C-alpha cells in the first residue's frame, strides 16, 4: 500500500511519529496517523523495560 496525501494525492508524505501526524510536503496538509493494532509507542516501553531489569540485576 502506498501512502499518499488524501488532499492532493501526492506521495511526498512525511511521517511525524512523535505527534501521530502525517504531513504532505506538497500542499502542507496534515492528518492524523493511527498506530496499527498491537504496536506500542517505542519511547514509553523502552524506558520501562530498561529501568527495572538493569538495576535489579546489578
Ligand atoms: Zn497534499
């Protein structure tokens, strides 16, 4: 599946992960980007896993 702008159909789409947005660099249209089911936010899970395991084993 090709990601394309819903407004101008350009494929010059930038993914703004941190804001859950997609941005079309042609017409500057922004729209929401939803995580697929089962995907986790990477930043949150990395923190939790590392903080607990590394300190308890050391
Ligand atoms: Zn566009």
